[in-house]
């Protein structure tokens, strides 16, 4: 009877090992659905399943060629054509698997492939936790999601939210760009990649750097923060944040916006910017200033708004400044309402009540053109009612007036002025000690003025002139000023920060 009882117990134990090989009162059971051959070792506590093996736990099914189930440790090893089916859409394949029925953690080795709808992850070693529903790899993995490919050293995939978390040496390849990042989160639901560390995005014609932001791969839209920068062959754009829509070729920038044109050596700065790449147009506003830089004498320009225009190769061809323009350069200062800088002919044009100061000389006209050669001012042209005024050491105003004037510079210093059409001058002639000899009034069709140390040194009349010298006590007060005389020293920018001061409209002196 005792032997019969022992044999019955052994049979029961064998049945439990085969039908319910790994279970506990608190853990879900593993059921064996199929195996061509089953072998059980009571001594080792191992059940070996061979050929077309299928087993399941909860709603998850496992397939393999061979499996060893350890009833002592509640673990199993699966070999050959391993396949885990999680529901209808999530499947994992590998050559080998180690699985714990208690912790519900599977380790998969060699030729691992995770497929979830349109997402495919491949790696050599993958850990999958059925409790948290998170897959993890630490030895390199590649993810393909529709047209995007992601590669990283480490990665996590949350199979419920369909979100990947990547760390170290992350690379995102899309049809239009390549992205390299330290940390990246990728949502397979909408194709949005979020950056959490130093990131570079390389496009066909530009490169972007940022430390935080996101890129919508399906809509080709990016939002970049933490001082992002866009680099092209001849331009750099940076700001506190940048948004760019590649489909519309439209971008916005906010906070400390800077556009650097390395070809023309121009920097445009402001607080708000917009760009329309297809049209070749961008603008900056709010505390706007432009800097044409060189080693010796940079030019600083401020206005309410600045526009930049580019050709099809993204080369800057023109800059326009609108409203309340103020200019400072050590050798020249200016104010006007609007300004245009044409990079193709190196010409700066000032419109609407323009005023220029060169050392002691004030120059005005209906419009003014400054020609630049290299980094130096070459010449300037004053059109219609051109007027030049300089105040001598004793407060008198030397004046030159004509229809048009052309000034020529040498080493950024005004040396010669040619006056064409209705030329008029009032010139206070003094001894070296300042004693006033007389006041010279002259008229001619054209004349040439030479300057030395920013003061008139000679006047050459190119046509017959009418010239009169008056002693100081014989000239009337109204004769000391030409018609249209204005002295606008109060408007003159004093330094590069003074360009932000609003221009005063009233003049300190004005002729009737």
C-alpha cells in the first residue's frame, strides 16, 4: 500500500510538472500548449520541451524550437526561433531567451527584433519587463519607424505609450536631415523627437545646434530652445528659441536674436525675428541693431525694424532699416528715417531727413549714399539741397551748399568735397591765433573743397565765381547763414550705445 501511495504521488508530481510546470499561489501560471517531445528530470527539476514549442502566461504566448523549464527557480531558457507575441501588434523575436515567470522579465539574445505596428527595433540584447511593459537595451540598438531611423547606445521603449527614450550617441535619420543628440525621446504615435541634451541637426544646406527642443518628423517642423543656432555656409542665426516649418520655409526667433552674415561681415540683432526662406526675406525688430564689423572701425546701426534679403543661394544681397535710424562709427555718425545697404554694389543709402557727421563736419541732403570699399568708406554722395556745415573753434559756422555734393575719403577720413550746381559758401577766415580776418561769401556753378584735419584748408572754384570778403562789422547777421541752414549736433550719436536714443527733432539753430 505504501509503495502504491508513493507511485501515485510521483505521478501527480509529474502531471503537475508537465501541465503546470511553474506556478505559485500568488503568481500567474505558465501553461504549455504544445511540444513535439517532453522530457522531465525529477533530480534536476527541469522540464525539456523539444520541437514547435508553444507556452503561455496570461495573454502572452511564447514560441521556440527548444525550451528548458526550471521548476526550482521558476525560470525557463528558450532556444531557436524565439518569438513572443504580446497581443495583436507587439511581437519580439530572438535566437535565445531567459525568462522568469515570477518577475515576468525576459532577456533576449542575438538577432533580437521587436516589432510594434510600424516600428521595428533591432539589437543584440534586449530586456523586456512584462509588469512595466518597458523594453530596454544597453549595447546599441536601431529603430525604424516609417521613414525615420534611430540609432543609440542605450534605449527604453514603453510599449503602452509607444514612446522611446534614447541615451548616448543618439542618431535620428529622416529623409530631410540627420540628428545627433545626447538624449532624445521619440514618440512613435506622432513621429515627434524631443531633445534633452546637446543636439545637432544636419540638413541639406544648414546645420542646427540646440540643447533642448523637439522635431516633428512627419510635419517637418522644429521648435528649439536653450540658445539654438542655425549655421549655413555664409550665415549663422541664433536666439533664445527658434521655430521652423520646413514645409512652409518659414521660421520665427525670439529673444536675443542674431543673424551673422560672414561673407559681408554684417551682424543683425534684435528680440523678435521672422524668416521666409522661399522668398529670401527675413526681418528683426525690437531693440534692433546691425553691425558691419572690421578690426579697426565697426559701424553700428539701429532702427525700429530691419529686413534682410537673400538670393536663391542664401547669399545676403540687401539690408533695409526702417524708422528712427541711427548710426555710429568712430569716423562717422548719422541719423535718418530709413536706410538701405546693398551688398552687391557696397552702397549704403539714407532717406528722409538724412544727416551725417564726419569729425567736425555735418552733411545733409534729400538723400545720401555712402560707398564702401572693403571695410572702409570710399566716398559719399549728397543729392538735392546738399549742405555741409562745420563749426570752428570759436563757434562760427563754415557752410557749403549746392545741388549735389560728392565727398572722397582716404583711410576713413573726409579729404575732398566736390560741389555741383549752384555752389555757395560762407567761410570764416582766421589767423592761426583765431583772429577773424573776414567772412568770405562765394557763389559758383561748381567748386572743390579740400580738408585737412577735418577743417577746410582750400576752396577751388571750377567755374567763374562771385566772391566777396566782408569784415566782421560790415556783414549783416542774416548773411552769416545760407538758406536752409540747420545745426543738428543734438541729434548726433555719441557712442555705440547712443544709437538707441530717440532722435530729437528740434535743432539748436535754424535759419529762416
